[in-house]
């Protein structure tokens, strides 16, 4: 599946001469980097920052395994 996406992206770049998907994928990379940098552990609960696209909010989500 990932190879199909890369191939499709490459075909679009060849057809148009520019990578039109670059801003989207770069934004996703930045989003993942921020989430990884904001991981915390409090009272045996792991938390990380999450972005809510609909409300444009930044939230910390904590999870715990039982």
C-alpha cells in the first residue's frame, strides 16, 4: 500500500513538475515530531499531545493499561 502511494505521488510530480503533496506530508511530519516530543508519564499513565482538527485544539491524552 505504501509503495502505491509513493508511486502515485511520483507520477503526479512527473506530470506537474512539482510535488503538490509536499506541504501535506511535511505538516504530518511536524505533527508527529511534536507529538513525540510532548510525551510524558505521570503516575504510571502515559500521555501525549493530540491535535483536534475539527476544533483546532491541542489536548493531552493520557492512557493506562490495566
